[in-house]
C-alpha cells in the first residue's frame, strides 16, 4: 500500500447536491487520503456541508475562497494548499461525479511509474456517456485543436481528472499560472509537456452530471480556445489571461 501522503483537491461552486456523497465515497475507497474542497463561496451552502464533514473527519479540509471566483484561481489555491500540507501526490477532480472516485486506486497505481496521470475518455477502455451530441462534438473538436496548436501527444487534453507528483506542481511554478477559469487545465498540461514530465493516460468512463447545474457557457468555451492560442504564442506570461 502506498505510504506517501495523498491529497484530493476538489474545486466547487454550487455543488451542494453532490459534495457529501462524493466525500463519503472517496473516504470509503481511500480511507487514508485527505480531501481539500476549494469552494468559491457558493451561495447554495456547499461550504456549510463541507464544514460539517470537516468537524467529523480529520482528513477533510475546507478552503473557502472569498473575492474573485474562477476555476483556475480555485485550482491554484487548492494546489498550493496541498503542497503546504505536505502532500506527495495530489489528485484533482470535479465534484459532480463525472470524475468517479472508483478510478482513484488506478491513478495511484499508475503514478508509481510516471509523473502525471490523466483520466482519459479517448484511450482504449475510455468512454463518454449521457452527453448530448453537441457537447460531445465540442469536446472532440477541443481535443483535436489542443493537439494541433500545442503539438502535444495527449489523447484527452481537456481532462481535469488528474494525479500529480509533488515535484511537478513545484516545478511548474504555481505563482506564474495565469488562467483564471477552466483553461487552467490546458495551461498546467502544457507546462508539464514543456518540462518533459512523463505523462500517462488511463481510461475512465466520463458520465455527465445528473445533479446540479453545469457552469459551462459559450463565453467559457471561447475563453478556452483563445487561451490555447495565447499559451502557444503569448510573448509574456502576464499577457495571457482567462476569466470565468
């Protein structure tokens, strides 16, 4: 059994309907793992539920963010927190069960032989289900677009279900990340590729959320596509921006 410290980082915004069940399932599968929920001050009371679980489970932590919201900003704060807490392996996942905790042991097994593990829908054994044709088409276009522009040999460059060795997050310099919204996923992946880290993809079945409401909208998609161009051709890091 892996003896190193594992921390699971979950950014949330209005995930009241999912977060308690998710935490319970994670702890059942990985009882020794620690969990940090990074909540963007959700108006639906997500943080209150996590706070109650925090009082019962010593391995559950709430990082409540005030001020500017954003998937990227929350992710950066969550990664910083995990490093400060001494995590050796950090797993990033969504709270809506599209990233099912069943795969967590497979991530920890795979990370023994690489630096970064991606949960992929587009390798043998991977799959997307319960998604509309339009969303599936957008995802497949985005994957091809990322490969073409960034020249990365990754089957699922949009996956936010990932496991990192500590040294990876220390090396990419979290203070220099500039994506405020969902494009943080591609920015971190690109930096990992540029630094030559060994990245492995493992198959997952991605199932669209059944509870709660997605925050995805056309402006987020446009921001993501523009961010890919900025990552490739931006002259200075500070000129690259993203928003949620």
